[in-house]
C-alpha cells in the first residue's frame, strides 16, 4: 500500500493545496475535466490516466491546485466517473476524503438520447431528473424520454 | 386551473382532470356562451393537424374568442429560421393563451417555461397530447356513467400509439383493467406496462381481437401503419386481423362502446358506423366541449 502510494505520487506530482479526484475510470478523465469546466481554470492542473490501480486495473487522476468544489458541483462527475474519490489537500495533507454521489437533477452537460427532442434542435440547455441512481437513468424534463448510461453523451 | 399550462396529462391531478370533465358537461349542455369575447386565443401549428386545430378553433369561437395563428410552419416565421423561444415570446404579446402543436418532443414544455401566457399542448411529436386524453376520458365517463373499475381494450398499434400510452396512464388512477390486442411487433412498451403494475392493476395481452372483445366496456381502436413494420410480409399477414367488423361486436357487452382517436383508414369497417355501439364521431364532438372547458378554466373565466 505504502509503495503504491509512493509510485502514484511519482507519476503525478503532489499539490500543496487543492483537490485530488482519484479513481476516475481511465477513459473518463477528459470527460471529468470538461464537466468541471477545468479547461477554463487558471490554476495549476495535473492529470494522469492509464495509471495502475489495484482496485480498477487502470485509472485516471486529476489534481487541481487551489480549487475546492461544492458537493453539488463535484457530483456532476458521478455520471461519468461513479467510482471517483474526492480528496481535499491542505498544506500537503489529506484533510477530507469522500466518494462522489449521483445527483438528483442533471442540468446542461448531458445530451438527450432522443433525436427528436427539442433540446437537440434548438439552443436549449438539457434538464433531467435522475430516476434510477443504480442503473443511472435520466428522464428528460422536456421530451420525457429516458437516457441511460449506455447511451449517454456528455456535452 | 387559472394560468396553469397543460403540457402533459400528469400536470393535472386526478381531481383537476375530473373538474375539467365536469366543466365540459356544462359546455355540452350549453355550448354557445360568449364568455371569452374579450380574449384572443393563438393556435400555433408548427405541423399540420387539421382536426385538432379545427376542434380548438371551434371551441374558442363558440365562446366568442378571437383566434389568431398559423396552420403549418411554412407559413410562419419558423421558415425564416426563428427560434421557438422567439416565436413564443413574440406571439405571447398578442394573445392570452397559446395552443401549440409541434413536431419536436418537449417543445410544449419548453414553451411553457418561456411563455408569460399559458400553453396548451396540442401534441408534441410522439410525446404528449393531453387534450385527446381528456376527451377520451370524457367519452368513457359519458358512455359508461363512471370512470372507475372499467375494462378497456386497446387494439392495434400499442407501441407507437401516443393516445394509448397517455390514456393508459390516466386510467391507472381509476382502477382500470387493460386488455391489450396487438401484433407481436407493436405491443405496449414495457414502461407503460410497468406503470400498470406499479398501480397494482392488471393487463392481459392478446394477438386475436376475438378473445378480448367479450371482456371490454370500451373498445379503443387505433390504426396500424405499414411503415411501423420492419418486414412488409408481416404487415400483410396481420393487417386484416385488427379490423373491426360488425359481426365481431355480437356477443359483446351491451354497454360496450367503440372509440377511435381518428382519422380512421380501414381499421373499422364503415358498416360499424351505424351500430349503436359506435361512438367515435361523438367522441370527436366531445373534444370541442373539453377544449371549451380547458380554455375557459385556464383563462380563469370559470372556476
């Protein structure tokens, strides 16, 4: 365990203050970056993917300096990375560790699966109620159709 | 119901739905009342639906309202590329209520969010058509004397039939038993069946129309469209099995009535029209009373 931790820190270097999002499925790292809007963040951001993980085989990790996320904000990534862990770092020390949770409502960043939905034809932000948190099923508040994790596109 | 848009049938509670039916009875007894003469009703039909539009315009006219609008998108600013948001915000300056039909699903919900005046959904793609559901409920209650504890047989295209799905949802509040008659390819979708089960109600599935008719209080016919079949040979095989012939009504319950959302093509033989159990043209007439009730209620002219 200690050895593993060491290696991880070598692969993606530590931050002094900020947030580490760990255990992201390897293929979802860029989605997580996009969902959190980190493309437009001016702080130092480190990320790695296809890192070895005992639990998942391969995983991704994102470290954002000097950013601390509200639960509401961080839970958005649960759809793309349900296994993710959030670690809050202050002065190189872990001060908080928690799992992401699937939110009740999803706004804007998921595309409705229904090609005939009005949100796919006009500049209208999508809105969904999460009707099944285990299977991850989202019901569109406009066309009422269900988008699930197998046909979900992150905008 | 003042200022309350009607987008999905679930927007109105069971009690609110029943209240609309009660008001509609009043308009049936007294259909010409000039209670909306100071109001303007807009009918925005982004796709043509002559029957529904005429029904709404007839309802508005009999109440004395002025009607403005368009009957298909090519004759409106939509053809110039105007967004739905802009069309709704513009038209809402000219009118007290908007009745809209649109080919995209969810369009009416979106319109109800941006519009300062109430919206009545007259069909959004394959999604919802709540005024059809209310007029179906009105017709059922009127012919059966009640809505509770009835046996409803749905026949034909139960997979894509929007009216069937919405009416099933609504009747789940009234302890209905459902008899579902369709070819294998056009069975009722599982999410609708789940709704029936969630309400601890029963449904029975049939492929043969003969088997369901003896149980039915209401026989709700729908059209089977050729383009719904992946295999044209399958369509040819089944198409005649779901046509209602008069002799099929022999042995049906005396209170049975035949409903159909119209337009009919050939799924009910014209010989049935004269049978006292045929009710589909009166059903269309009931649509005017229900729409009068909705317009008057949403505009706050009747309580």
